[in-house]
C-alpha cells in the first residue's frame, strides 16, 4: 500500500516540485538570508567583510542623511504613484470601454514602446528636454519663451522619468478591472437617477479599486529602487533608496551597510504589501 | 495546440540562431593567441588602439569600463580572482591595491619600451621603483567656463562657490575629487583628516549644492557641448575636447593648485593572462600607440617621445598638456583610513540628496 | 440633441486625451528613430548633421555591440527554456498535489515579483561572490531564470484554474501511463499558458538592467551596453539597432499572437 502511494504521488510530485524548491532555496532564500547576516557584519580596514557581529550598520542608517533620502524616496514614489493613477485612470477607462474593433490595437499601443530598452528611451527624454534639446528649440522657435528652460536634472525630471517607466504597470491592472465592469450596472445606476459623479463614486470606483491598488503597488515599489532613472534624468541630485544601495555596493564598497539598507527596503516593501492586503488587495493580481 | 509552443520556440530560436551567426562571423578571425581582459576608465583608451593591438598580436581583448577608482576596487574585489588581467588605477589607488596584496609585480624585462616615458613620471611616491605600475596618462581636474554664458572672472576653485554660478555646473561624480576640491578652495589639503577642518569643509561643500546641475564622471564634456551646463569641474582632457567643439569654452587652472592625478597600468593578483597583459602594457608604451591615444583623449601623456612627435599643437595646448608649473602646484590624493572615509562618504550623501 | 452634442464633446476630449498619452509614450521612440538617421559622428551625437542610412550598415561592423546583442539572445533563450521547464513542472505539480510547505513555496514565489529588483541583484551578487561562481553568461542565466520562474508559474496557473481534471483521468483509465498522459493531454491543454509564460520570461530577460548590472562580470548584454554608451552619448548605431529590434519584436509578437488566437478558436 505504502509502496503504491510512493509510486503514485511521492515520486511524481517530487520530480515536479523538486526543481522549483531547490531553485527558490538556492537563489532566493539563501541569498536573502546571507544579505540579512551581512547586514550585521563589520568591515576591516580594507573594506573586506568580516563576520564580526555589530549593530553599526543599522545605527549608521539613523544618520539624518540616510533618513532624508528614505523620506525623499518615499515622497518621489508617492507622487509618481499619484500621477500614474490620475493619468492612467481616465485613459484606461477610455480604451477599456471602447466599443470599436481597434480596442486590441489601442491596448497593444501601450505595450509596444516597452519593447525598446528602457534606458535608451529615458535617454531619449534627455535629448528631448535638454537646454538645447528639441522642446526648448521648439519653444524658442515659436517665441513662447526667449531663454531655454532648464527642465533636466532635478527632482521633477526624476519623477517624470519614473512615471514614464512605470505608467504601463498602472494601465494594465486598471484596464483589466475596468473591462470587467458590467455595463448594465452603470446604466442601472443612472436609470435610478444617480448622477454621473455619484455613479462614479459609489459604483465605478469601488468596483475598480482592486485595479488601483495593485497598480499602485506595482508602481510604488519599483520607484524606490530605480536608481538609473535618477542617475540619467535627475543628474545625481535626487537620490532614491536604490542609489544608496548601489553606491554602497560600488564606490562606497561597504557591503554590510548596503545590506542593511537593503533589509530596510525589504521591510518597507513587505509593509506595503501587507497594507495592500489589508485594503482587500489580492496578491495574485500582482505580477501578471 | 502543441504547435503554438513549437511556433513560439521556433521563432525565438530562429532569431537567436540568426544573431549567433552574425556574431560568429565577425568574431572568429582573431583569438588565436588567447585573450586579455582589461578593466579601464570610460572614455580613456581608444577602440582604435585596442584593435591595432589585437591585430598585431592576435590576442582578443575584452574591455569593460569603470567610472571611479572606488568602483573599480569594489568590482575587482567582488569578482573571483583572475577575472581581470589589467586594471587602471590612479596614483593613490595603486598604493591602496598593492598594500592589500591585490597586484602582481610587473616583469621589467618585458617592458622594452619603458624608455619612452619621461623620467619625471617614474619612481613616484605612490609606487617607488615602479614595481607594480607603469604610468598611462594623467592631468588635473580643472575648471571649464563657457565665456558666452558666464561673464564673471573665474580663477580659482573658490570662485565655483559663488552664488552667481547657481545651477550651471557639471562636476565629477567622485567624492574624493569634489570634497578634495572644496578642501583646496579653503586652503587645506585634499587629504585632510582633521575633524574640525572636515566640519568646515562640509559646511563649505553644502554651499556648492545649488551650483551643481549634474554629476558626471564619465563624459562631463557632453553636458558642456550640449549646453546643458555652462561651467565644469572635471578632467583637463574633457575640457580640451569640449573646447574643440565650442570655442567659447575656456580652461582655468585654479590658483589654489589643482587636484592632479596619474593613471597607471597594473596587473591584478592571479591574472590568467599575465604574459599577454605584459605585451599589452609594453605595446601601450610605444610612441605610436601613445600618439593614437593622445589624438582621441588628449591628457597629459608621460610618453615624452610621443608628445614630442605630436608637435607643438599638442605640447603648447594648455588643456591637453597642462604646463609643468600647474602640475608642480597640484596635489595627489593619498589613501585615507576608514573613519575619515566614512566622514567623506557622509558629507557626499548629504550633498547628493 | 443637446445630449448628443455633449456626448460628442466628451468623445473629442477623450480622443485628445488619449492621443496626448500616446504621444507621451511614443515620443522617446521618435527621438530614437530620428537619431538613428543622424549623420553626426562626434560625441555626444546630439546636433543634427543631416540624414543618412549609414548607421544601419555600420552597426554590423560594431563587433562589441553585436556581441552584446548575441549575449542577450543566448541568455534570453537559455533563461526561457530553463524557466519554462521548472515553472511548468512546478505549476502542474502544485495544482495536482497537496503537500506540506505549499504555502511557503507560494509566498517565496512572490518575493522576486514584489521586492525591488535591486535587492534581488545585490543578494545574488553577494551569493555569487561568496561561493565564487564566476560572473558572466552563466551567472546571468541563473539570475534571469530566478526572476522569470514566478511569472511562468503564474501564467500557467491562470490557465490551470480552468482545467478539467477528468480528461486526465479518462486518459489514465484508457491505459495511458503517467508520462504519456502528461505529454499528450496535460501539456497540450496548457500550451497557451506555457507559451505566454515563455514569452514573458523572454521579454523580461532581454530588457533586464538592474539584476544584470550586479551579476554580469565582464559579459555585456545589450541593455548594459546601452547603459555604458549613455555615459558618453548614445551613438546612432545603438539607436539603429534599437529600431531594428523594435521592428523585429513587433513582427514576432504579431506572428505568435495570431497563432494563439487561432489556437483558441480550435479548442
């Protein structure tokens, strides 16, 4: 009997589950545990990691400079997310409720730009927004301004770049949620005398809230780590948490401090996901 | 149904096969005499010179680039030993690396072209007797001013802190360079360790924040040429190149004495292709190679034979070949202890937030 | 009448709004296309020096660029194959069998999806450095496979939720063994989910910047090559290659999409 069970479930299930378990253990669990351990390690005079327990790295994080960058990074992420919602909601609504045959095309057009490497597209913005860039040339040629406007290299451009990079991640869940809306429900509401605004607040918004929530998570969290956007468009003037981590693993060469910064970032991420689930978000909506 | 998977995979594999073919076609010719993995500064060693070396010696060169000495050090440490055959540290970094046992001694017998290097560039304090390093190029971190946009008279590092320079500058994305420059503007050493002076330097550094528009170590000339920035604190040769594109740009050597540097060829511990690395270094010491280098990246070149061959257009150009008195007034960086570097790192983070 | 006019004006505003959003999304692409025809040869390649097709030919002489593209494709293909195999087995296994620790696996699968990529990048870097896995093609494939597996699993899982177990039982009743059933029944039914997952893994791999940045050693992928060229100004041949890739991907996706749509009808 036991042998039969072995043959019928244990062997096939371990063949199927085994690889993924090993993979996750080796490339997710062990590395993250190692980063956690490293965040309590010290460095020697040549910045080599020494396995000597210390709280120095976490104490170092309480430094006002790091706290400032954390706060700034959260603010940037918040503004980016809010901007994405405001821009993407009406847009997704319009393309998802289109009745024409072009609907698939309209949807695909959101994704197509993202088949080109994201760095080169951000660099495209830099060309466009530069002091002698396309936009300034256009504005001066049409005499809208006399001097070049300095668009580049500040927090505003960093946020702009983040919105650009992450916009589709807001559109896709919103699109899915809005598409699922039952048209007859909207009609019913307006038939019952609900005004447009009321229908929107009491019917549409609650039904599409899941899209807003999962879109927000998918925009907010990457924003904290996208160091290349603030490097290319922010000119190094508007660091996010990702920049701090990158610097410690590169020029700073203080891996334990970088590890501690990463652990804090992981904790922030987990808190956000918890908050998302509290709000009724389904974790399965993330990612796909 | 199965054919969907097949179709997808087929398309992907056709695409992949196509690229591999184009790739193989171009790469197959050389590679008979082995490989060489070099790790060099961005915008510093021309592709043409590397290609000429590959052709002459039949050695395939794989080059990757770094932006600061500290980046390079971190990468070499994190890689397994033998990942790189050649690295290109600056003066103080040579010391730091050989003190940590990270460098191989150079085989002097293989350096038949060392005679091309002027004696004033050899046997320096950062590597007495050139046991581990041979100089490649150097210069100073000077000031560039676009005179059509900036009318005030800039003569010193201290002038860069003036409030009329607001939001104009591109500066090196390198904390030792920018903090060192700030120290010199106050009359201190670039290698200051005294706590009280460091506090003063920090306060001064933060006043620079409003003047900096962009941090860029790799190609600060780009922002000068494109007009995004109208002043710069950057490598002398970057300014020389920007001056060629825009005659309004002028180079200023600071009256305080500039941050000077000399970059070197070194072989990291455990290099897999030591002999090829020696061939490469010796090749770079030839007058021909040095001339090709100067034509593209006009730094102060210690290859005095090659500089003479470039003629007076080169040797009289202050930006390309900084005058001897500028070099004499300059200061090299030296490696500092962890605690001091932590203070530097902290003020840098505050500047960049 | 009035109502209709109002509706129309809504429509017009909507159309303008959507056009502006599309302009926002496509503007950088326009910059890339225009710059790929720029005849300038001096860095940073910003000023317009006339129209030329040369870069589309010169790009085939740029060995390093082609090499990085080739690396990207090799890594993407290997990643796709590995992630698809591991992911398919896991998705089916987790659907069919109950076992202890299932929810742990589930939670772990969400980690690469949810945490910022930089954390995955540095954690793999520290691991590879610790156990001396040489950084290069191999480490990149391992890293890319790691973040691709969850997406493959989720894609197939979405398909499995509509899967009818009874076909499989019927097949076994008819005397087919387990392996045969898996290949002849389970796999074909899941095909669209698998294909979708594979395509996603492929796309994620070819565009990855951050994880590759920390785990590449000296192996250059195309996105890293672009990152490096941004340092001194993106040259027109890089733009030209990007344009070609965009066209190539568009064709690829149109072909596979039409295949999948057709497949759906047959089912």
